[in-house]
């Protein structure tokens, strides 16, 4: 089953955009990081497309390229972009609660949300966690474990933002699951029907014994 929009490499295109923004950061003084206490409002959204370093970018591009492409294929291009943005916003909102003095940056909230939405929408599809192929429900549990475990450490990673994005993604995936896609069968135009009848008459008269 594929969505109405088909597959248009939306996730891959988004990864290219993220790479472009990071290149802009490296080559110029552009800094999209968001701080809840002092940043301009536009950075609340812009921070979702920037990254702190190349490894950060590569990790999010992997998530979006793999799970985002699966999600786009099963749902739609529009669903993918909407889920990424919604979950990214949910992740950034955690800055007001957990990181009021810190700067946050990255597509991690949106990427984690896409993974969670895919797991809720199609839990039996095969993904990957810890380098092992597993059903998406198990993949989600694996990444939930990683992020909850990260809350106990002191690494400079916004695990709370990841979990906020996942929570929003679960809600989106369950919503999509409650509205199964139905294949639209195109109606046959009257003219097409008439031509089919004429062809059938010609076959019966000249090509059949």
C-alpha cells in the first residue's frame, strides 16, 4: 500500500536541505541554534534544520533517510513533512522546560518523531536497531530505551527533546492508523466505455470463429 502522493524521495530531499544548511553554517557565520530565553522567534523553527557538527548531521540524516523513506512510502509525502515539522516543534518546546539556559539545535526531535509515527502506523514493518533488523515496534522500544537511559547521563544531548518528538510521533501514527488508506479506482468515462464496446464487436465479427 502506498499513499496518494506516491514516493517522491521527500526524506532524501530533506536530508539534502539539512546538508545545505550545515554547509551554510560552516562556510558563514550563520547560527540557527535556539535559546528559549534570548533567541529571535524565527530560530525556534530554523534550529530544526541546523546541526552542531558533522556527526550530528549524519546521525539525523540516517534516521530520516531510512525511516523517513519507509514512512513516506507507506503514508505519503505530505504526511512525512507534516510529521517531521510537528514532532520537531514538540521537541523544541521542551527547551522551555528543560533547557531554558542552553542552546538547542538539530533535526533529532523531528527524526525521532518520524520513527515513532512509523512504528505506530505500521508496527510490523522491519526496521533496524542496535544494527539488527527488527519489527518497528521493537525498534521503537530500543530507541526509547536508549533515550531514557540517556536521561541519567551528562552527555550534551537533548534526550528530552527526542522523547517529546517521539510522543508527538506516536500520536500522529496512531491517528493515521485509525484512518486506513483506501485505493481510489478511477471511473471509466462514457467515451472509453463506448470504444471498448466497439472493439469487442469488431473482435467478435472478424477475429473469432
